[in-house]
């Protein structure tokens, strides 16, 4: 079975930033995420779409 979510650590590696940066982005509502039993998780497809949107907006 293929996993369909990424942890904060995996997301930090994926984006090339520190884990603290990912936590700050989550707190600020800057990156799409969801919580499952208190864990912060990310959908790779949703994050990829968010990245494309950021690129189009020139951020």
C-alpha cells in the first residue's frame, strides 16, 4: 500500500527547509496540511498544487 501523506520532517526535506520553518508555515496557515490524532500531515498532491500556485503568483 502506498502512503499518501508526508510528515513534517518529510515535508521539510521535500521543500529543502528546516522543520522549524514548516511548523511556522503551518501555524501561519501558509501551507496546506491536515491533522490526524494530533499529527501534522501533508498530502503530496495538494502541496504540489500549492507550489505551482505560488510559482504562478510569483511568491
